[in-house]
């Protein structure tokens, strides 16, 4: 996840996608899959695909994450989703239906996250 994050921040979409593929291979080989990390990898891969202009691939990555339960939508995950949304608002995607569809789904996804509790022992 660290290598993927660094690659995104450096604008290196190809390295980011290789890191995502490495994570996928590890999970396919039996490494434990944590929902939050998996969601971050998928969203970072979606960002990398947008960087490369591959909106269909980005949509596939995004839509795989949209069904995770709201309690897993921690700020790191919604932050990646927000970053993806910002990238979809670039001029080159202005009139692209897939970008509009993804942006709407990101808004819905982020708005469905649970409110933080005021006290850890509450509930």
C-alpha cells in the first residue's frame, strides 16, 4: 500500500498499477485480505487508471468497492475516493458520461459513511 500511495503521489500510474497487481497476487496466494486495505488498493488503482485516461478500467475498480459496509468507510478510504473524484473533474473528462456516473457514485459512497462517535466506549 505504501508503494502504491507513493507512486500515486509521484504521478507514476504504471508503478501504482504494478503495486496493485502485486497486492492482488499476494491475496490470490493466500495472504490475509483486510477489507480496508483492499478498498484502498482498488481506489488507488482507479486513480492510476484515471491518470492514464482509462475511465472504463477506473470505473471497474471503483464499482468493486462501492458495496463495502459503511462502517469500513474510514477516512483513508473516503479520502482516496475523494481524490478520485477530484481527478474526474479535470477538463478532459468534463463531458464524459462515465466520469459523471463515477463522480455521483463517489458522492453517494462518501455520504453513507457512519458518523464518528464522540466517545470510544459509546454504543
